C-alpha cells in the first residue's frame, strides 16, 4: 500500500507562521473558543515546541514572546474555596470581584493540566506553583463513582477530566489527591464491546476517549507492576484501533467514519502506549497529513478544509511518533524530522521530563 507514495515537503515554516499568527490574534472563526484561550495558547506554544523553535536559542524564544506568555499563564493561577489551580482565562471576571471566590474564577482541572504543560514548554521553574492547593483541588473534584468534575462540585465530568487529574498527579509525582483504584474502575466501566472506550458509561467507542482511557491506565503508578489490560483485552483494543486507519492513511474517530488528522494522534498514540506502533503505516499516514496542509500554513482535519491550531498540533504530534520512512532525497527528508514524543503526557520527551522534574519540585531539591 505504501509503495509509490511520494511525499511533498513538510511546510515547517508555514506551520510556525500559522501558530504565531494564531497566538497574536484570534481569527474571527475562532472567537467562540475565547473562553478556552489557555487551551488555544497551549496548542500554539506546543506547535512551536514540536517544530523545535521554542527553546532553540534565546533570540527565537524572545521573538515568540516567551516572557509575556509566562506572565499571562501565571496570572491564571487562582484560588477557589476548595484548592488552587488554573482558570480558563480572565474573560468573565468582574472588576473589582463581587465576592471572594467567584464561580468564574474557579480553578479548572483541564485548564490546570494545559497550563502546567505550557509552562513546561516555556521551561518555567514552577517556584510559584501551589502544590498543596492543587492536591486539594483534585480531591475536591473526584466523585463517588471515581470520575472527576472539571471544577469542584460542578462542571462537566467525563474521562477527559480524569485523564487530566492523572497527568497532574504524575507530573507532581504525588497521587495523594486521587483515589486511583476508584478512578480506574470508572475507566474500566467506559470500555465497550469493540475494545475502545466511550466518554461515559454506555457511550460508543471513540478514538479520543480511547487514548484518554489508555493513557490514564498507563500513567497510574501501579501500571509499572501489573499491566492494566489482560492480553485478550489488548488484542481486542489493538484490533479496533487498527480498523480506524482508513484507506486514505488517516485515522478516524469511530467505526466507519472518514480520516481526520486529530485521530492520527488519538489512535496513533493509543497504539504507541500499547507498544503496537510497528503496525502503523507511516508513509500513508504522512501522505494524508501532507495533503491536509493548508497552503499558507497550518493543518486541517482533512484535505481541502481550513486549518486550526488543534488539528495542526495533533498532526505534528502524530508525526513525532510516526515519522515517515523510508524517504527518498527528493522527498525533503529534513522537513520530515521530528523530536520524540511522550505519548502519555502528549509532549516532546524533553518537555515531559522537564514537567516531571520541576512540577514535582525535585528539580529544586537536587
Ligand atoms: Zn478532528
């Protein structure tokens, strides 16, 4: 299937320019996600990190506004009644605040995970991090069924939030904020007959939530001693994941759908976590992502669509795990070189190492 594929150049400069454009001003088409400005910032900072222009030399970092981003991210660390963490953005804050702990100022688990990774990309030393407040926040967000709400006593509750709580605990190297066993049984209850995971009980298997379920199970401290899945469960999950790579080379999110670049990450990273990455056809995958590149930079969900930071970041993250090979000289091999990715934290390996070292506070003690 891979024979005869000729890849064009991977438009690195275009994708860097697209990320910078999206960081400086929100395109009109994306004003509806202003409430999640922090998440958007993460994808753009992440694109620059994966393409190697964030920390390679001071000049470039300064051009990228590193100091301003550090200041803005730390300004989102906030305290609520039940602990501390990061809020999505200051967009709905009243000036001056009407009450001491406003609902709009509440720390949010997903945004906290995002902010911690973004700060790690920017190589912050986390001296300002309120670690004990973060543990209290996690504790206040776990429900009786093991799942987590995004904010204490409210907000959405699905597997995404549970994954963020696990990733935060792994980066803190402190699991005292979560009841791991109860959380793992919630993950197990989201497993479907196909071998994938839905976002809640009785939901259809989906690529994104399957990644989140597997990453959570393998982030859990006990996973190094006992494999979270039985051999039979693994076989079934791998079979389902492999069925999501379509003939276009791109992965789809649900059985029978068309290829979408973000699922190249979600399904690809799931296979990587299960150590079955050798099954993925890297060249057809790269060919699908190459065709999804927009001519002025950025990557769309599929060929012919408009690009956005979310699909651009996840496409490049997929290529970090599955760089195409073999490549001929006229396929511009240099443009297809990527750093190694940590599939559990969804960051390049050196960024993930930084996060684990400095967020846990170990970087300061040594
Ligand atoms: Zn998508």
